[in-house]
C-alpha cells in the first residue's frame, strides 16, 4: 500500500472542491503572499494557497474567485511549514490524549501517532473505538498503534490479547502501526501468535515499530526478517548507523528520561551521514513538565541548534513521518489535496508558530489561542473504586531481597539486611517499604525498594502501568494514610508526612489520568517532583519510575501482578500473595 486507502472526502465534497479550482466557486480561506516549504522539492516556494473547509485545493501563483465569504489571510513576511507530527506518542503520562493534543496544537504539533495500551487494557474495544471516533472529529489528527503485548506480567494477558481483540484494532483505518514490540524476545523464542498479528498488520499496510535498546547486529537482522520496520531506541551514533545499515527507519528520541537528540544529531553531522531523509524525531511519552518548552517544536529547535539545515529539521517532524507511514497524501506536504494543516512562523529559525491552522480551523492567531479542542467524554473509563480497606496485616515485609533502583527505570535485586518488623525505617539509609496492591483488592506484593527516597514517610499512587496501587514509604501508618487519602480522591498521587497531606495530584480518569489542562498539570507535576526531591528522590523522573516498576521489557527485576519477576530468566521469584 502506498497510501491510506479509505475515503476522507465524500464525492459531493470533492466535486465542490473541483468547482473552486475551476473558478466557479470561491474557497473558504485564501492565503496570499505565502512563502511555504515544499516537502518534495525541499525548497521554499512563493504563491497562494486555496482552502475549502479542511482541504488544500490549490497551491501556486494563480488567484481564485473571491467572494464575500472568503477569508483572505496575507502571509507576507512569514514562513509556512506543514503541521508537525509526533510519530511516537504515549498520550497517557498523567495527561490524556485530548489535553495533550490541545496543548501541543498551540505549539504546532497537530498530528499524533499514539499508543493504544491504556485504552486497550482499561476498555472493551467498542468503548475504546467510541472515544477514538470522538477524538477524530476534532481539528487535530489522531492515528493509533495496535499493541501486541502488555510490557508487564498480567494475570490475564492471554484473555486480553486475543486474535479477535487485536484483529479489531488492526482492522481500523486509523490504526497505522503495530507495536511497539516490547515483547520482541517472545518472537525470537518462537511466538507464532505475535508473528501472525504482525503479518496481519502488514497486510493492512501498517508499519511495525521495534523496541530494541542495545540490540546487536544479529538481533536487528532477525527482527527485520520477522517484520520490524523502524526503531526509536538508538542511544548512540553507532546504534543509529547500525539501524540504518539494516534498513530501519530511525526515530531519534528526546524524552524526559532519554534526552538523546542533541548528541545523536551532533554525531550524524560530524560523520557527515546523508541520512536526514530517513530520520524522524519523538518525545516518546515525556512527562508533563518536559513539555514546558514545547513538543515537536522543541525537537526542531534542538535540531536547529545542533546545526541541522532548517529544511531537514522541519521535514524530520512532518514529511518524513507522513512518507514513512503512508500518510503523505494527507499530511506533511503543502500541496493540492492535503489537509489544510499549516504552521506560520516568524522565520525558519524559530519553530514555535505564531499562527496555527489545523484541518482548516484556526487554532492560534498572532500568538493568541483562538480555538480550544472540544472536551472529550472519558466516562467510559471506569472510575477507580477501591472497594476494600488495608489493614496492619497488609504491611508485613519479610522478603530476603528487595528492589534497588539503578536509575529512574532500571532496577536490580539486593539483599535486605535491615529489620522490617518495626513500623518505621531509619532515615539514615535509602531503603523504603514497597507494596503493590491489586486495584480490586485481591492480592498484594510486598518488598523493599532501595534508592527511591531517604525521608519519605508515606506515598501512594494509583498511577502505574496496570492501574494497580503502589505504596512506598518509611512509615507503615503514613503509607496507610496515603492510601486512604488517595482512595478518597478516587485516584491520584499522595505524599504524607507527620500525619499531614503534603502533596496531592488528582487523577480522576480511571485513577491514572488527569482532566486538567496541561498548563495546570505541569505545575502540579513540578510540585510533586519538588516534594519528592526534598525527601531524597535523586533521579530524574519519578513518574517514569512509577510507570516502569512493573515493566518487564527492562532489566532486571520487577514487581508485577504475578509477583516479583526476574526479567532475564522470565520467572516469578516470589509470587503475589492473596489477601
């Protein structure tokens, strides 16, 4: 498949668009004196842009019929580039797809290719698709992934990930990517079920995205044979080259835990690698405060600062993505037939647009927001209803080893030598109690965590990769109080100290997502990080720590629904205990 094969415009609409080109009818918007980036020619063009509703119908030197209803926008002195595309979005990092899109669009990022995992795990397909259909009506472009694994150890993974449920996602025309393949070792071990889903996705014209940190040449070759098309896990210039050599599309990452983009671009330029046509960029699900200074505009600015030619920098965040995902008939090109999604810049060295047009709707004019995306109904996601209480019996910790944080997301086992029978641990060390509790109250996993904090008394979070409850702290009573406060909030994150609530971050959508605008959420997250840092959290991103405590695609030991899990040997070391 060379292009997305489903009709966007009805026959009547197309006939009307042609009448405008024929000079029989007037366009809705006429942009005059436009200097715009032509993605195919890779040069700046001068001319006029005619728009009917959400579609560009003509670009060039000619003028259309102009009526009293035609809005004429004079773009003299500006540079116009295609709307930016985020090709690898995890739109559930405290924010939700709607609030993140509404924020990103003001900065010129008007298309998401987004992870479906949270909706897949929390909703029946029919309800998930209903939300996606609602989002598709906005003047913003949403495309989606189809995950083939949960990236953790679930009690019921085989019931969730079936050929029927996965097949229904693959069948949707707005689902254009399979993966990312966090469970790729299963493929190498002979998992034909996953391989079947990948082949089904390929039949539907989808790309398959890998997740191959540190992969050897042989692993990259094997995964390419199995069907992987791209990867975003290169952390060094050598890893970029290795992926290019094996024919991968490479997405360079600039996220809150892996801000690799400046280093990778420096290496590409120093080696004079002529590969910019094969590169994309992503913020890879960065947490809210990372986006204080942008989304894809931030990546473009990093590229410009590194010395990348402006045209290459803009195409990496627009046309390259559209071309790779077979969307260039709709996105990434300012030419006839595409969506009228344009960013107006003061100059090519500043990627933050002063004016944003998305699908023919002005979202921003002269640095002022003029349109917000209509609210999305999240009521189909079940509320976090913790219909159980914790007791002193739940706070028994007798594990011979605990989990030690190597960095934000890597954890290894360590031998526990302290007395865990007391109600409170000393603040002379960085070991804390850790409890993972089933959101339905059926089971628990108790251990210790080293390296999270030194003086944190009580901490509770319903934000996790599975929606189960994480409790951490030095004081068992404070941990219980934090749990009870979180329960009252119907989900969120709570810090307790000396029986006082120090910090809260409410997550009313299923206990894992905020409903606040990004600007508000960013301040709440910054406050949470300040309070954790004041209590000894020394790593970069606590939100990712919470998310990845259960993530079995990372080494070396994880706390999961099945118990404490050793990743490399793929075995449960200590099973979850029924309550």
